[in-house]
C-alpha cells in the first residue's frame, strides 16, 4: 500500500485550484467598484427575558489607552500582555464597550444606565446612546424609569445634553442614595481624581432631583426588576435581577470591567474602584452565585452586546458569550 504523504497547505490549495478549474472556461473579471462606506450600522440588539422585551443600546466604546498594572493591581504587566495576546486583543489600547439596556415590561419602559453624554474624556467614539436609542425605535421622552447602577460618568452623564437640558424629560431616576450623596458632594471637589467628576455629575443628576427615587437592597425597582447592593466599585454600586416567566437575567453593571483581565483574576484591585478590596469581594460573591445557578448576565463593559454566562475556570472565571438571535 503506498505511503501517504503529509498534506501541506500549499499542496491542498493547489489541488483545490486544479480541481475547480479543470475543464472550465476562465471566469470574466469583475469590474464593479463601490465606495468604502466607513460607517457602522446603528448598534442595538433585541432579545427576550420571559415576557419582557430587552434591547441593548450601545453608547459606543471607551478608549482606555495602554492597560497599565496600576489599573489592575495584582496582575503584572507581562501577565496583562500575555492574557491579551492569548485572546487576540491589542495590548496597546484597552477598549471597553458601553452596553446600556432598555427593558420593556409591557407596563413600563426602563433604561438601565445612560452612557457618557457629550463628554469626550474617554475619546470621541462614545456618547452615541441617544442616536442608537432612536434607531432602535425608542423616543427618549417615552422612557418611564432610568435605573442607574452608579453615578460614574459613563453611566449617568448621558442624563443631560451639552446644554444641560434633560434628555429624558418624563423619566423617574432610580439610584442608591449613597451614590447620589457621594458624587454630588461639593466638599469632594478638592479630592484627587474624584474632584474633577463632582461638578459634571451634579450637572447630570441634580436637574432630576425632584424625580429621584432611592433604591434599596432587595427592593423591586419596578415589577420584575430587583435591586441588589454590590458595593466596592462605588459606595452604592447596584446590580439588577430582571425576571419574567421563570427566566432571569442579571445586569452586573461594573462588577467586572474586562472579560479577560478581571474574570481570570477576580481578586484584582481595579483602579477605578472606590474600595478595591470590597469590589473584589463583591465580584467573587456575585459571580460565584451566577456560575452556580447558571444565571445569564449582561455586563456593561464586556464585548458587544455583553450577554452571556460566567463559569468557574481555574482560580477565576470565564465568560461564555450567548449566541445572537437574529429572529425573535
């Protein structure tokens, strides 16, 4: 019996080419030309949670620059570079998504987090929530409730426009009192880093002050959406369990900012956390629960549209993205 020879890529391609062209006349050369469009389609994605209709709305990516070890305390520079390379991600510019969520319960239209608004502190590709919201078929005036996981710029500054006017004129605002008090405290204006955020955050939140409803741990914000205290990233950071007809989705907000660097190293002390040690403890507690109970999640900063599951993996976790459903 003749000995089989190893099949190289070159031999394979040559064989396919010969087989495909044998006995065929040459194909005419295509002459059509088209301009480069250089534009992406509106970024929204719809899916179901039981009887609820949910729509992820992108506010655009956040450019974080080079991922430095001080942002992920406890992970070395070499480990960061290696983990990103292993996952085919660039090591010179960390980019995070912003996955806001609209939940139509049938009775109320609820928006969870609002993006950066007109601010450009994270680059000029963010601030797209209103455009994508309208493209998805929603009028900002129709939003009944805005649920804020916390009062960081990329979650609440989209409440108002560049002129200071309310973008959501008919919405109630739901937020933990600890976060509202912390991020609108004028006494913190002189604090490093935090100080530069106080006035813009006041400008975003205070125009709605008469419409603020404080959320408490374990309380239903609206029927089917339950608030769970998850402090550490901020003093009042809150996640939300969305439940309908036996299906559950957990909006984990900023429990983890990166689907690789933080999930593989859940004890990491993230640089933007108000209390990094508490943030790590909260992260592990919640992800252990979600993994054990196989509860689906949406994460604000994970790759678009941020929906999937976490599973235990080694000493940390792995994110498994949910397949997109192109027909409801």
